[in-house]
């Protein structure tokens, strides 16, 4: 009985430790992301729920963003979406394919308006094959 209790305690502790090491998407997306096809394009996600779009180091537009399991007509309990809202209330939906998985420095999205994949890197000098 003591062995079973000890094993259960270890299992619970291990699960708690691994769960703490897996940051949520809302935390992993923070920072600067450079377009893989044009390094002059940068999206900068901030903790206050805003994303700034830069081109040639000049801010072009600011959106409010949220991450959830739905966006407009898209909904999936096993997927995450990032919704961008401009100052006029227009929404733009992107499916999150991956955010810095295994610390690879890649943000992979799918633009749901045209199903175009978008790849960003968090290091302007990174080389990512598409």
C-alpha cells in the first residue's frame, strides 16, 4: 500500500512539473516575428493584447489580438486561432499551426481568408526552408 501511495505521489508530481514547463500559446507568441519571405515585415506581439505590424521598421497598423479555440465561423476544440481586430472592428482569423515548437523559432499560421500559410521566425537572421 505504501508503494502504491508513493508511486501515485511521484506520478502527480511529475505531471505538475511537466505541465509548468509547457507555456500557453498566449505566452509563446510574445515578441517579434519576422516574415520568412520578407524580413522587412515584422509582427510584434505584446503582453497587453496588441500586435504591431511593421514594414521597413515603420509601424503600419496596430491590431488587438486574442487566442482561442474559435474565430468567426471557425471553431475547433483541438486547434487554436489568433484573431486580429483593427480599429474599425474588422476581424482577421489565423489558425495557429505552431509557435516556437521545441524552441525552433518558428511561428506557423494559416490565413483563413485565403488558406495561405504564413511562416515567421523570431530571429531576423534565421534561414527556414519552405
